[in-house]
C-alpha cells in the first residue's frame, strides 16, 4: 500500500506517527501512575495526571483479532490484505489497529506473535506488524 | 399510565428506495404527515423535534435534513429540540425526546431519521463526497491501515466469535436469511426476494467472516416516530406504546480500544430499569447494519449466554416470524433498507399495534425491544403495550 490515507499531524499525535524514524514504537505514558494509554492525549485516562509523554515499548505484540479485507474501499489500496488489532506487549489495555504484512492472507490467527516494522509514506511512519516465530 | 412516562404515538415512513428523485426534505414530510395522521395530531400540536445526527454538512447523503431546517420548513413552534451525533447511537434521539416529554419541556416530539445515501451518489454536485487531504479524529487510527469501513471494524469482533466461540457462517447466515424472508412480506422493503443458504454461502467476502449479504446497503428514506407525554395522550387517537425502559452505553467510543461492544453493557442496563424480563418479550427488532451486530444484541439482551448466539439462531426457527422470538419482522436493514436505527422502533410499534399485515406475528404481542448501533455506541428501547 503506497497511497494510504494519512493522519493529520498535530502536537499530540506527532510523536506516535513519527517515532518510526528512531526505529522504535512509542506510546503515550503516564509518569505518575506508570500506565500507557492510547490514543495519545495530554492527560492520563487512568489518573488524570498531565505528567505524560511518549515512552518506548518493545514493539512486539499479539494478534488480538483480525479480518481479511476483500472489498476495494479505496481505489489506491490493493486487496486482499490483513487488518489486525494488536495487543501491545508491555502496555496492558492498549491496542493498535494495523496490518499484518509479509505473510499469506490465510496465515494469520488470533494469538500470533508479531513485531512492529515501519513504512514511511510522506512524513508519516506507519507502524505495521510482521509475524515472528 | 403515569403522566411522567413517555410514549410512542404516531409513526410514519416515506417510500424506501435507492436513487429516489424526491427531495429528502419531502421524504421527511411524507413520514411526518403519516405519523401525524395516525396520531390524529396536527403540526400545530408538535412542540419538539429530535433527530440523529443532525445535518451532516461534510457527508450530506448520510443526513441531509437538520432539525432546525425541518422546524422552519414546516412552521413549527417548538419549545425543545435536539439533533446531534454525539449520543448513544441513532435511537438516542428517541431517548432524548422521551426525557424532554417526561420533564415537561415538550408534549409531542417528532423524532426522525432521514437517509439519502443512495441518491447522493447520483448527484455529486449537490452531495459531494468528502475530500480530505488528511484524516483526523478517530479515523486516523483506522483509515491508514485500510480499515475504512465499519464492516472491517465489526468483522474483527465477529472473527473473535468465530475463533473463541466457534461461530459458523451457516449460523450467522440465519440473521440475513430471516431478514430477507421477512422483507419478502413487507411491501415497502427494498429487497423482496428471499435469500437462500446456497446464495449466502457462495457470496463474495467483504471482510472475513462477513460476506456481501451480512451488510446493509445505501438507501433513501425517512422514518418518523412521535414521542408524546403521558399527560398528553388524550389528544392522541392511536394506541400509545409505552417506552418502558431505555438504556445506552459507551464503553469507549472507539472501534479498537474497547474490550467489548457497547451493546453488552446496554443490554445489562436495560433490565435493571424494568420489572419485565427477557421471557416477557414477544418480538425483537435488533440493529443489523451488519448481521453480526444482531447476534451480539441477542447475547447482550440476555436471550442467550455470551458466545452462544450462533447456537441460539442455528437453523433459524427460533427467530422466524412464527418462532418463539420473531426477529426483524420488517426485514431489518439488510432486507428493508438502511433506515439507520429508526426502522427497528417503527416496526416494534407496528407489531404491538397488530398492523403488520402479512408479516404480523401471531397472538397479541405486548412487549418488544428495538435497538440501534452495537459497536462503540448502543441504544436499547423496551416498548410495551400495557
Ligand atoms: Zn496516570
């Protein structure tokens, strides 16, 4: 996919969408209660602290659920492809909707272990995931 | 009947079609006039208007007629009105109206939902498609990954049922088969031909495990429900249907951070607010923008255990028109058209009044449930003729 709809970057989401430049996945983290949350916001949804900021995670995760999309919703996006909801290791309760790439479309399942990989399009580093054995 | 309760009185519906030429304001007026006539009310007696989601200027076909336009166009003198999308899904507009009449802010409220999504495609000059360089808000977490449609978002919850609870396509098919069988008996329905299991099983996939027939499709129509105050019923000539309980939940307004769909908390809360139980319910009209949402509503409302929805509808007899729990008797959105939530409450009232014609269920139904949404947003109404 080279013509993905891209997010509009702002002061709150910019780090998430560009952290791939440093080859690491960062999520919004609370420095008071030490919990991660997503989407990124300038206040912690667990304790209402404003002492929050991006923090790196390992970049691994588990396929929580998925679907194989066959419908051509977008003229520039080839089908079929895997859409998955990834539970991020080390960040309980945080999920990222993404794509599992680098495998056949029927070779993904709930519980599969995955690792982040970034795809650069314009100024956005999209966090995608590959299976790890 | 308590004066502090809210009732659905007149109901109305325009023609249902795709690529209708009639202006969406006039489709709305058609439904308003039918509802007024049934209730024996005049437009001068209407003092409230409620809609979902209000005029959607960036996506006009989705909601072309705002409440302030309707109020002005029909010369209404309103003391209360509301219209917005930040509410617990489509039937949240009825919940708001019920609260308004219960607190004396209005006596008779026109609640409506007008959709013009099919016609809009044929009139791109009048109804332009949204053009955005970049996506923002919640779309930014989904669209960059090709998860553009609610079909993709719903499909992932459905896949969890497949993998965790063994839901099969043959089981899920019963929602669409039931919808289409009932639509064949509804003269207004968009699709009048029944669907066979073979057709369902050989349909192309949209987003696994959902196939083409698991999805509703763009429709042009308007549906109206008049919500009246308990102390205004002497002005009404049709049989009032009491809104016996209401519930709407937002777990997280998100298609991927929420552990469960909002329907589950909504179903749980509905039964906390009434002495009725699931065993009292004569018919259910459950949101089917995607068939899987209907299945989760059956679980959420306690008709079966979580994860047992597939087995509950297996074979289809239980939810058929002559079954123990007739479902979507007008055809649902999959059969009758994407009326977007309001069709379910409309049909619940039709059945409770015994006006279903060829699709009227047996006996004298007294209790019905209508729902809307089921993803991150959900609303349930318990409706009773008591
Ligand atoms: Zn915190």
